[in-house]
C-alpha cells in the first residue's frame, strides 16, 4: 500500500496565504488554475488526496459558476468547513479583483488614448482566438453524440434568433432529458419529478431576473443582474460572454460591444477567474462601488452552491435523467460560446492587422500550445507599437 502519504491539516492562515498566492499567479484560464491547484494541494502540500480532488472537480463541473473558483471553495470547505470555504474563495478572487479594478480605473481615465486603443485593438483578436481554442477543447468532451450535436445546433439557432441564454439552456437541458426518457421508455414516475425539479430551479432564476427588471438603473440593479448571471452560467467562463452581451449590451444598453470585448480582454490577461470581467464592467458602469457590487453578485451563487451541493451531488450523479439534462446544458453552453465567438470576431477583426494578429494567435495556440496569458501579453506589446 503506497498510500502512506499522510494528509496534512491546514490552518485558516495557511489557506489564506496559499490562495492569495494562487490568485496572484494563476494565469491562463480554468485549466491552468486547476493544474496549479492539483500540484499545490495534492502533490506538494498533501492537503487532499487525488481522489478527493477529482471528486470536487467533477462536482464543480455539474453546478453553475466558474469551475476553478468553485474547486478552490470546495478545498477550503474540506479543510476548514464554512470558514475555510469563505477564506479560500475570497483569497482566490481578491487579487484578480484588485488588479482588474485598477485596470478599469485606468481604462476609464485613459481608454481613449491612441496607445491604449492600439493595445486593446490587438488584444481583441487574440481573445477571439482563445475562445475558439477553448471551444475546440471543450467540444470534444461536451458534444459526444449526434443528439448533443443536434441540440448544440438548435441552441445556436435560438441564440441567433435572440432567445435569452437562460431559456436556451433550459431548452437544451429539457430536450436532452426528454430524449433519454423516450429512449428508455421511462416517461412518468421516474422522469417527471426530475424535470420538474429542473423547472423549479429555472423558475427561481427567472424570478431573480424579473425582480431585477423592476429596479431602476443603479447598484441594486447591477447586483441583481450579476447575481442572475452567476446563478445560471454553466460550462466555461467564456459562456459568460453571451449572458453579458444580452444583459448589458442588448437589454440595459449600459455597455457598447467595444466595452464588452475590452472587459473580456482584461479578464483574460489578468490572473484568477475570468468572472472578474464583472468587476471591470461594474467599475465602468458605476465606479468603485459598482466594481464591488458586481464582483459580489457574480461570485455569491458559487459560494452558496458549493455550500449546499455536497450532500446532493452524489445522488444527482447517479440519476440518468439529471445527467442527461446536464449533458444538454453543456452542449447548449458550447453553442452559446460559438455564437459569441462569431459576434466578437465580427466586432474585432476589422482590417489586415487585426486579421494577422488573429491568425498568428490561433497558430500559436493550436500548433505551439502557447499559454493564453503570454499570448495576451504578446498581443498587447504588438498593439503598443502598432499605433
């Protein structure tokens, strides 16, 4: 039995220091974050076993929110209960929030300067390439069957027709669950309670949306908008873009397409979760208070879901109906990503220079497997000298 490696305890102070370090250095997106966490907590510090890490990773992928942040929260919960949950999550998020807030301040003050515009115009096509690369990776595991491929195509069509991303994901989950129900001839007692539960979850999400719509533009409205988004975003941080575009560009008209893509670029080239894009948007819309409110709103559901999902997840994973619904949601999420990638590409690849940046970025990612954070830095340097 080679499993004689003892699992070590961790104090709240240790948890805080390690997650602050990770939050400051974790560039490269969720996959890179998770690799760093596995190295740090399983192999170096022996805080958890490999099996425990994989179990929490699987659980994080089954609930809405940023998966790498939720794994961080799960690890804190495992080591020190609800105190560890709060400390680990906050310390992973805070460094990126501070960095993004400072960049947002500089953006609002100096964003119209030619040099800054050149940097951002070069970063944008690189961001599109990163989204395409993420789509390719996730598509191989997320769309495994012809049925899921059809569901993804339907989801993309609905999105292009202007259907709300939340409704698109509800539709894909229900279609996938219903298809499995028909295949197994098990309509009725076994299936409808599961589907009804899904409907109840969605109904509550839509209630949040409805309440938010009644508030005038302000901090409360900003908080409720991000709370709603944080409660329903499945799949990858990039799916967030579809929700942000629908909510803040098309519905509320608080942002332009240009500001949204700039927010995505900042979220991409800073360390920590991509969801700190919300921090940037909050600052642009309502200053320092807006940055704080938006950050709390988008991350709060992740903390709550991690806290309550522990005892529920094992049963959920054993349910064929719930698993099928989640497969459909993942396929729909990837379709939303594809639509957003196309829209962002249209807005950012506007001349030969941006086309060249996009092409070189795609080659660097796909052929040479360049770290996305370094790619963003390289694009920023090109943009600095471009204008």
